[in-house]
C-alpha cells in the first residue's frame, strides 16, 4: 500500500475506533484519543506491515480494552 493510501486509511479508521472505545468504556472523545494514541496497539497499528488496519473498528477497540485491562494483547491470527 502506498504511504498516502495507508495514512488515509488510518485517518478514516481511527475515528471509528474512538467511537467504539467511547461506547465500551463510557468515556469522552478526548479520553478515548489519549488511551488509543498512548497504547501499544496504536504503535503497531501505525505500521502498515502489521496489517492491523484491516481489522474492524470493533475488533481494534476490543484489543485496546484488552491491553488496558490486562497489559497485554493477543492479536488475532488474521492480523
């Protein structure tokens, strides 16, 4: 994937993940952004070669919640 396409994909995906995190954790948008951007998940999501960007927003939100609650993430095999 071309770098500009990947960045565009992330720009569309991140707000959807944020909405899921807000719903699942009952937090506001600012808190959700802070959780996501400071996470290990995001550090992997922003690397195109991990292919995490192809997961659904719900799956990504669940992975973030898993990281917050357990301190670890078990990535799905399709990632």
